[in-house]
């Protein structure tokens, strides 16, 4: 039986800097897997490789037994994998609802002449898409903010909105890059509860996370990346209790 997601032998060099060094791991369907490791360990880089934003020097990525490496980011979303960005990448001047609508499948694929010759049909399609985007917003608790511009949302609400966008793609495997960073306690709890709920609803999550409290509360499995290589994996308890890993992670600060 093939792994759900399998990364194998990935090397990525940036002008002499080995960002990924024979990086390999698997993740299991239905799990929340947390990817941890010090700054610069290569966490975002491996996200870029999995989602087709980077073509690695060597190595492979397989999803449900199918090779993904070489596919475009759009094609990988169609395969069922979507990711969020550390710096959110929302449209600040658009409403929350419009930010979700552009992530729905086929947002840019409509026949432009259709709107001229089949106005009623086009209006109905538009209405359906709007309703679908509203559902995704409600799913993350943002229904009441639908008409507000992103620049007027709190940082926590913007983080939730990035998750609504991921859901809009219809992907089953969601990659989240630091979804809880920079959040105060209340918003943090909201994001954690949402991630657990998505797992319970059948999504699989791969989450880059620094906060050990968050990792302990949401992770089924933890991958520890160090200098571009998988250094350890285990349950949150195993990883957090390992003094050698704590030394690398916190420089002995704990
Ligand atoms: N596009 C790039 N060009 C050059 N160096 C990069 C690029 N992306 C990442 N790096 C470098 O690769 C290393 C790993 O970066 P990154 O994956 O962002 O780490 P993390 O997300 O774990 O903090 C860092 O040293 C970073 O500076
Ligand atoms: Mg990063």
C-alpha cells in the first residue's frame, strides 16, 4: 500500500545553501501532522516543493501513489492539495467573501462570452458560487464579516480567512504555514479549535508550528526538521520531551 503523502530524497540548493538535504517523510491520511524545527530548517521550502512552487534539484513527492513533482501549483490543487502562506497573501481591498470566491474551482475558467449570450445562466452560476463562498466563511466563523474589506479585519480574522480560502479549493490535504503565529490567546484558541474540527471532518493537515502548546494540542504526529533533513519524528510528547531536540530548537533556553 502506498503512503498518503510521501516525500523522498529531496535536495534543494539555493546558490550554495543546502536548504533541503535528503529530506524525506510520510504523512498519514486523517492526521494532523506538525512540522517543527528552528528558523531556516527548510519548513517553508518543503511546502514550496510539495505544492509545486519549487522544483527541487532531486527527489520526489507522491500523493496517493501518484507523482506530483513536475506538476504546476494549479494542477497540484486539482490533485487535492492546497496551502496557505506565512504572509497570508490576501487581497486587502477586496471583501472577505470575494477573497473566498476567487479560490473556488474554476474562478478564472469561465467562458467570457457566456456572460453575454447566457446572462440568466451566468447570474445563476454566480449566485451559486456566492452561496458556496458564504458557506466556507461560515465554516470558519466569519459569516458576519463577509462584506467587510480584508484590511478592516483583525489579524486573527485574516488567519481564519486564509483557512476559508483553503476550504474553497475543495482540497483534502491542507498545508498551513504558521497558522497560529502572531495571535493572542483568544484567536489562538479559535484557530486551534478550527484545525481540530477540520481533522474530525475528514481533512488531513500538515502544519508548520512553533508554539509547543499548539503542537501538543493539535498534533497526532510531529516531524522535526533540522538543516533541511528529517531529524526525528514521533508523538508530540516524544518530541517535546527529547532534550537533544530542545537544545537544537531553543538553544538550551528551556
Ligand atoms: N528562494 C530562496 N532563495 C535563497 N534562499 C532561500 C530561498 N528560500 C529559502 N531560502 C533559504 O533556505 C533556508 C530554509 O528556509 P525556509 O524553508 O524558509 O526555513 P523555515 O521555513 O524552516 O524557517 C533558509 O536559510 C533560507 O534563507
Ligand atoms: Mg518558514
